[in-house]
C-alpha cells in the first residue's frame, strides 16, 4: 500500500471515529442491544444514586421507550450523610429542611437526565414514618407492575455493595422477582464491583452521544452547585466528589441480572 493510500485510509478512519463520538452508540459493552420493557422504573435509595450509578441506563431507557414511560422513585430521606454533621450551615436545620436541600439537587438532576417531573416519585413526601419505609417501596413496585403490565424494574444491587440500605433496596425488588410478583429486573452497581460480575450477567450502558453526555454532566453539576440564596449547597458532590468526576470521564452505568 502506497504512502498516499495509507494517509487516505487514516483520514477515513478518523472521520468514522468522529462520527461515533458525535452521534454515539448505545450498549457498547455487556448485553449488546439490551431491551427494556415498555415502561422502566428506577429505584434510587439516596439522592445522587440515580446519577452516579444509573444515569447512562436512564438515558438509554428514555431513548428506547420514551420519557413518558420512564420513572424514578426516590426512596429515602438521605439526611444521614456526613456533610450535614461537618458544616455549620446545617447545624440548626430540621430533618425535613435537610431533606429539602437534597431534594432540590435530586429534582434538578433527574430533570437534566430527561425524566419528566410527573414521573418522579418522592417516597419521603408520602412516608408516614421518620425512617426509610421499604414496605412503601414494595407497594409502589407492585402498583407499577399491576397498572403498567410491561415493566422493567431497575434497583440497587442486592449483593455487591457495602451500604446496607443499597442492598436492602435491591433485595426488595429481588424478593418480588423471586416470588414471581414482578417479571423483569436489572440492578445497578458501583464500578469497583464490576470485577465480581460474570460477563454473562453483566449489562453495561455507555453513553457516547455528545448531547446525552451533556445531560449527565448537567445532572452532576446539579449536585455540585453552591448558591446560598437558592439554598443550594453542593451536598451530593461534597459527599462523593470522586465518583462524580469518574462518571464525567467514562459516562457509563454497570448493571447485572437477577442471577449473580
């Protein structure tokens, strides 16, 4: 092959690479072409879990089934994080005031990802107790299954995490699945646990499209914004800035099946 032809081939390959970056490709790894059911429900235990561990999956779900059919259930108050104990700003706040600070970040983040406000369920707003109600989460999941018929439920992993609430979140959905009360499930997991998932059970959603990556970046910034006048304190980012920075480098969500 002549030098001229080699250079021409190099230019063509560069153009192809640019096209992939601009327009994106979905499901680059894992279960290529993984399909959701007609409706998809994501269960985020804490504010920022949906962005850090499931944002690429949420965007892919919206691209597959449409924003009208993608839901996010926010499960807990999320007021137990160290940030609230470490800063004087929060010293005299009530639990509900702290929750509202986190809720503002969460609502901006899911909006940035393309989730419609009407499809966001805030369990802390309807929870009658002072602690997380996993019974309420179960009732909501069963309601979705019964009313929407064709549903994929996407929760935290039930096995690969150090956080007990994350594991309980996943266990609620896994128990319903094992009891044949819901039919289709997936579980998102932190990147450091990927090595424990076999290729047969791993599902990776990697966001490549520039406009979709901007959505994830905007969702991350929702947890980073600090503006006292708007009662925004960058709580999510302060609590785990490394995971946010990592997400804005790789733009991926790692999930597994119900069989690990």
